[in-house]
């Protein structure tokens, strides 16, 4: 696939999507958001892709936010439409039945932090910086930050980040559960590929069901969520991978999953 503002490559079942506007610290303009939406639609339909890594081009940034130069002159209706484009992308990432790992290699600010938040797992380089600096611009987060940040790290810490606009470093992001693991910058992509490769070796229907149960279940009351889990657990028994996985365990050999 060819894009103006993204790099895209697939190897060993792992797709790497790189937001690539390094001169603007990978800021998300409408064109880039649309390319990302199209890219994730193609990934959904490509059986060769099992796991996705999302990262930023250049040395400094994952994504430094929505494109301020483009946003500056929007009217209220256009701004709302722009926010909804971000929500459409977040939904495409969250509803993809394949895991998406954010490899945060620098600034993840505003819309960039929000993009990382809709991924399943966040890994960060030691030099990564996170923040929701929208109040510095007279606006609020608009790609889901008020919601996903509060759901991930709790309302109090989310309120502090969103109301002060402060940036936090990778160590602090790790401490508060915003990122899963932190690596020296030079090791980040190797670590992301290693984790992606490990997930790609599992029964991928089950991995997709786990993603759905985590995503949808957290929005339900516990009883309904456990019901959903039980239904999806049952559905796993309609797959060849369940038969292979359990048989391989009992035969004391590694499982050979087929993703069906
Ligand atoms: C457009 C951006 C940008 C952005 C950086 N650039 N961030 N352009 N939109 N979000 C551009 C700069 O204008 C500059 O272009 C080039 O990238 C390099 O940036 P510098 O500022 O020179 O780099 P540095 O001094 O190292 O500072 C890095 C930085 C700073 C701390 C990340 O760039 C910064 O504060 N950026 C804005 C971060 C932000 O406020 N993000 C939230 C946006 S609002 P030139 O042409 O001068 O070289 C948002 C809302 C989401 O995301 C919801 C929308 C609905």
C-alpha cells in the first residue's frame, strides 16, 4: 500500500504502520487521519497481517498532536467533524480483531497521546513524553482523550494531565500505568517486534476474542461482561486452534495454530 504520510510494511505477519511527517513531528492532519483509517481497513481484511505495530517516523516524535496549523482556522462545525475523524480512526483501531501495539518513540501529545490510548498495548522509549496540552491552545482533547485517559489511569490523574497540560516522561507514564514497558530508544522497535511475534504465534481467533471481551466488557456491568466472556469462551471451541492447542498441551508438544 502506498501512502503520502504513512510508511507501511509487513513481515512475518507483523504490519508496521509509521506516521511519517517528521518535519511536523508527525502531526495528524485530516489527510493523515484518512490514510490511517484506510490503512486499518486494509489491515482488517488482510489475512497475512496478524499483529500491528504503530509508531512515528524520525527520532523525536510518535505524534505531537493534531495539526495545529490545519486546525487553527476551522469553524465549530468543521472542528467537530475533524474530531469525529479522529474518533473514526480510534474505532478502527479498537474494533480491529487484531492486536495493535503502540511503539511510542518520542512526543505523544494531544491527538498523539490519544492515538496511543486507543491501541491495545503501549511500549515507550525512554525519551518519550506524554501529555494532553490542549488547554494551552484554548481547547480540550478531541480524539477521545477525556474518556480513554480517565478509563486507563483513573479520573484524578487524567484530570491533572488534561487540566494542567503538563508533559510527563516515560518513567512517570510507566508508573501510572499509561505505558506497559519502557526501553532504551534504540531497543524499542526490537522489543515491539518481539512482543508482536510472541502474540502472532498464538491462536489468533482467541486473541481477537480476548480483545473484544476486554474492549466491550469494560463498558458493561460485571455480570453482563462475564456473560460476554462466557459466550466468547464457548465460541473458541468452534475453532481448530482450540483443538490443536489443547491436544498439543496433552501431547507435550508446541501447538501449531492456523488462525481458524
Ligand atoms: C503542527 C507541529 C505540531 C502540531 C510540532 N509541529 N507539533 N505542527 N501541529 N501539533 C511542528 C512545529 O510547528 C515545527 O514546525 C516542527 O513541528 C518542529 O517543532 P518545534 O516546536 O520546533 O520542536 P521543539 O522545539 O522540539 O518542540 C517540540 C514540541 C512542540 C514540544 C512537541 O513542537 C509542541 O509543543 N508541539 C505542539 C504540541 C501540542 O500542543 N499538541 C496538541 C495539539 S492539539 P516548523 O515549520 O516551525 O519547523 C490536539 C487536539 C487533538 O492534538 C484533538 C483534535 C480534535
